[in-house]
C-alpha cells in the first residue's frame, strides 16, 4: 500500500495511516459514512439513521451505547401457522457472526430483551432501552430492504400453505429444543436404495410391516378424522429388532439415528404434549419407554392424554392463558413391558395396539446391517407419499376405503377405537404397496385383527374383576380364620372369597379402579353377593360379630364381559 502511495505522489503515507488508526480508538474522532452499518463481514448493509454502527459497536451520542459489538436485524420472519412476526438478529463477537431469532415482544421489552444475554448478546439493564430503540429504528428504516421469509414452529399440515417442512424457503422459528428434530426431517442418500432396504424389512415380519405402515398412516389421521393411537413393541429380551424397527419407521420421514428423530424420553407430561404438538402430523417415536419414570419409579407417561390429541390449557407467567397444544398423529413406541399394563382405564387401552416381540421371531433380522443402511438412506418415501395424496380425488378415495375397512373391523370382537387404528394401518399399507413397493402384498384385515384388543379385555369392569381375582390368589395365605386382626383379609369358602370391605377398598384403589363403579359392574354380572341395595354381606371372620365383606365369585360359570360396553372406570 505504501508503494502505491509513492507511485501516485503521496508523501508521508505511513504517518497519516498511524494517525488515522489512532483516531479511531476515540469515538469522538471516528470517521463515519452517514447512516449506514460499517461492520466487518456484515450480512447486508443497512441504513442506521442517527445511529453509529461499526466494529466498535452501536452508539448515538457519547452517553448512548446501545451495544459494544456489531449487531443488526437481517431477516423478518412471518409464521405461516400463527401469523406472528419475529426478527432474525445477527451479531458479531470476536469477528465471528452468529444469528438468533427473537420475538417482537422480546425485542420491545427492557426486561425480556435481557434474555438475549444468555445467547451471547452484550445487553444489560444499562443499555437495554438503547438496544431496543436501535433495533426498532433500523428495522423501520430498512423495512423494504430487510428480507421477509416464511417461518414455522412445527411440522405437519398448515392450512393454506401445505405440509411443513416441505414448503419452499421455510425457516424454523420454534423452540430451540426442537430445532434438531425439525432439521432431522430431511432426505439423504438414495430413495431407490431406501426402497430396497424397506422392501427387504417388510418381508422379515408382519410386525415390521405394521410399524412401517403406521409411520405412513400418521399423516392420514387428521384427513380421515381418526383419533391418535399407539403402536407399541415390547419384549424383555434384547436382539429382537425393536429399535431397528423404530428406525425403519423413522426413515420414512427423516434421519433415523436415535437422538435425531427418534427420542428416548425422560420427559414430563407437558414435555410429551409439546413434542406431539410440534410433530403434529408426523409420528411421535419413543424408544425404551420404560425409562420414563419418576423418582418413585412410577411410569410418567399418560397414554390417554396423548391419544386425545389435545393438551391441557395452562396459564402463562404473565397471568394469561397459553395456546392449547393439539396434534393428530400415530405414536410409535418400544419398551420392555406391554403398554397396556402400565396404564389405567379403558380409554387408554382402546388406543394401543400392543405387539409382543420375542425370540425366535424377530421384528428385523440382521439389525446392525439394516440400521447402518437406514442411517445412509432416508427421508424420501414420506415426501413422495404426501405428493401422491395431493393428487386430485386421491384423498376422497382414501377416506372411502378407510370407512369401508372400519365398518368391516367393527363387526369383529374389537372396540370402535381399535377398529379405527387398524383400518388406518391397513389402508396406509395398501397405498404404499401400490405406490412405493409395488409387491402386491398388503396387510389384510385378518392379519391386523390378531393384535387387537377384544371388547372384554378393554372393559374396565372386566379388568377390575380379573385384577381382584388375581389379588385374592396372590394373598391366599391371608384368607383364613385365626390370623391376628389387621393381617386377615377375609375367608374363602367354596367358590367365594369374602373380602373385608376395608381391604377390598385398599386393593381396588391400589389397582387404580373405582370401588363404586367396579362393585356396580360386578353386581350386574352376578359376580358378587349383595344384600338389598348394599354391595356387601356380613361374614364372621375372627369374631362372633359379622364383618362387612365383599363376597367375590372366584370361578364364574361363564366368562363375563363379552357383551359389555362399559368403557371406563
């Protein structure tokens, strides 16, 4: 540079340069181009009005330092789902530019803007108001210059826009904890190779086929008016291919690596609801569900709540009401135990298709090879499936076929909600057989029916009765006279167990059933002795005085509950 100065006849260049550099160390002596950002490596150039914006920070007057480092709005994000606007803010520290997304509400409040400090912005209570003013001024001055982009905070169907994330130019603006999951819904590798792998897996087991079909069926839940439901693979032994089966389902939509799309949860009920709402139409995939326990070892997973598709309305810190989360999808899980033994209520059992996975039969064979291949090839089939669904008249035909299958399954010995889930899986498998695999071998109604709950098994009354019979058997030694008071549960005579009323209540509540509802059910079925309107009878146990007891029939003549429509206790 000095040589160039000499060639053009400029003398004293080095001295002049040193004086210029020194002058820039004093804000009063800096040289500015009026009203523009002068940040090194800035994403774009913006007008700044009266604000000075250079590598020394942002200021207006000597006593107004908005930020001690470069910072500027670079994108305006308009959420296509909610209409809410946010700003993408770029800032530089140590010559490295970073980006964050902040709500307009955060950028308008001296208290809330302090939250940006956790993300690296040098904002304090001293400069918060000036920073707010600077960002607001620059955005307004450059409204036509700052690019505006579509954004979204969740996946699935968006009214009037299409299916997230398959909307062109879409930017994620949701909770940072879901950013990785959002980015996991993408394609990688070869669609043809994935089809080859998935086709091979379909031939390995009916369970693999059901799981794969359920992954596609998830995007049909809302259009056909089905309720969310679970497909749960369980088994205590490793090596059965449960996790790889879940990876197969995940690979339909995105990265199947555990920790990307698939999660292993120790989440709260609120956390599960938020995740389901984020996924919205795509399947919720949870591996090793038995890990989700509280400090006492109790399962922290509300099947019925998730299967409702609507979360609880909860208040905000400011005293308002948060938006109620909603979703409509399939929930695919694995664990060591049946999901139906971990939950209470017919309403929950109705929404679960439990599938036992045990040797020698495996969900997926040669699991390590399949898992590695799936990690290299994924995310093509789901997008292609949606494209087929969007063709004219296709969804109407799908709905008609679903209704036909639902009526057929409803005529069998299963419940309406079980028939709903099964019909959707079958119709999804028929579609992927025709559109993707072209092997002419879809799942049949007979095949899926073997995994469905019967009406009797779902009945809360029948389950409560069976629970009490098992309880009597487990505590048989306590059903005899002569035991000290407090240790006696009652007596057994012939086919009847006379259970002390208090002990009956304790046992029923421990099992998660309602005493009143269960007694009413058993009275209707002739499974207890009654005395007028009372559900108890008097029986001498260890005294000469009658003790109030529930007289439970241990060996019924006919299995009850076949025609029972008792839903929930």
